[in-house]
């Protein structure tokens, strides 16, 4: 019996080592060929390799366990929560007071350089990992479900991406987050009505816009009717200075009965 256990353990270990060796070798060969030819592997080759050798978690670098995809559960559940949604006087809200009218504002997780969330957001923004945005959105929906100032919203609107960036990236990362939230709460997502206003010289003279560092971040609505007497939740990936999301909120000011709340995945420690 003892011999069998030892033998079985030895064989399992050898098999695991063999699989690891094969996997590393194939990865090495795949990368080497393209490095030698100074080419990037085409998506079809990447997809083929992913099929047999799924990626590691972008947050921690560990191999995925069975059922895990895009982000491992340890990384997803280990993100540092702000609990700002339980505090109407949280640091972001205080920073926004007097700049725009809103019901509530929150960022669900703290953003720290070099930490898991920074790596996840980097994959979402620069490496085509849209699914990470959807997963983070679903997590936000769970965290904010009890906070009616957010979950009672009628419509979810992601902060629009600059058209140039949208063309380059192919998708708006905030839209992916909004879709994750909306899927969980069964809400509408509007992506076409809120637009970045074209920069004009005359705007620089308008006092209203002067407080924003970046005058390109000014938004307007194609149609105000859908937002009359509605509660809109604006969603972004990160709230840092807040100037972008405040500009979005300003686009809704003056609409009859319209209320605004704002939520992001992350904000830096204040
Ligand atoms: Zn991980």
C-alpha cells in the first residue's frame, strides 16, 4: 500500500513536471519563432495556443484553477474595497461637492500602483481583455446591490472614450464595466447619446468650463428626452481628479427630474 502511494505520487509528480516542461517548451518555441522573424503572432495562433495552454491570471501570474477564466478568484475577491458607497461623505463625494449635482458617488476598490487592480485595468485597457471589464462590472454590481443610491438607477451610461482612442482600442473599457453591472441588475445601458463635444475656442471663455483642467473633456447629449425623470448611473474605470465624470454629469444638468449617481471600479487612496 505504502509502496503504491509512493509510486503513484511519484508518477503524478513526473507527469506534472512533464506537462510543465512541454508547455514551457511550446511557449518558448512559439515566442522564439516570432521574435526571430520580428513579428507579432497572429490572433489565430494566440487563440490556438490559448485553447490548449490557457493563460495565467494577469493579476497574480498563477495558473487558473478549474472554472477560472480571465481573473482568478483569489485576485477578484482579494481586491481592496473602499466601502465608499456606505459613506455619503466619502473623499470623492467631498471633492465633487459644489462642482456638480449628484445623488451619490463611489469607487468600489482602491487603486494602488503595482497592485493586482492596476494589472487588471492595464489588461482591460491595453491588452484587449474586455472580459476583465465585464467581470469587474459584475463584482461592482454585487458590492453596490444594497446601496440604493446606485442600484436604483434606471439607466447606466459609461463615460465615453475619446473617438481616437476608441478607434485605436476597438472598444470602450468603461462600457465593458457598465455591461457587467447592467447584466447583474437587468438595467439598460446607453452608449450612443452622451458624446464628447468638439473643442471650440469660444468654450475657453465660458466660466463653467474653466474649472476643468482639460477642456477637451466636455460632453453633450444628443437627446435629453430619455433622461427626464430618470436616475442615471455614470460609470468609469478610474476616478482620479474626477474632471471627466463631472463633465459627463454636467451634460445632464437642467434635464427635468433627472438624477445622477457616479461609480467607478477604482480610485487612488486619498
Ligand atoms: Zn490571480
